[in-house]
């Protein structure tokens, strides 16, 4: 193998690693934007024709349709959410295409409804590169476990959520 061929392979491997890191960072930005109630940042992670299919919610056939839910959630000042994504498995499937799976642990506090929600799930996503950056093209989530606890007014409990 020539030096040029070796360098080309190294360059391809570096590009692959950079693409995987960019996609992992994209998903982290998406979850962080949801938790911090920043709908414009969520919107900036999804292509316009993105499809969103989360178990327990309607299926959304576009980013704009999904953004109504995101904006409503961001306006709810009594709800505080924490998305913890883990165990990413990203596969580059083409020069500008990838797919990935993630596990999610979600914890939600709703001081108005007096509920605490713990949920685990599995995400399956596809990604596309446009204009020199990666975007979420499709995202779906299936629940693997769910626990919702109501805090009764008679019980002494402290429920706190910092502002966004």
C-alpha cells in the first residue's frame, strides 16, 4: 500500500469519526434545547420535512407541526424536564446520511399537576447532512418503562424546578 493510500484511509477514518461526533453533539443540543425550553434551538436541529413519532403522542409529519408541541411545552413554566441520552450507536450509511439508536432516561417534574415522571425509552433516528452540517431527519421513540408518581397535597414533599 502506498503512502498516499494510507493517508487517504486515515483521512476517511478521521472524517467518519468527526461525522459521528457531530451527530452525537446534534442530539445533545436537541435534548438540551428541550430541557432549557428553547424552541428555536430545537427547530434548528430538525429538517423542515422531519418526521417525529414518539409513543404516546401523535405522529408529526413536519418540523413545523412538531414545533407547536415544543412551543407549548416551553411556555409551561411549571414543568421541568431532563433528557439523559446514553449508549449512542451511530452508523454512517452514505456520504450525507446516517442512522442512530439511543437509550433515553427522562425525568419530569410538573409542580402544577404535582407529578413526577420517570421514563426510559429507545430512540431510532436518521440524519442527513445539508449545508455542511448534520440534521435530524426522522426520530422515533418507544417507551420501555414508565413511572408517574403523584405528590398528594397532604404529603410533605419538596418539588423544585429552576427556571429555564
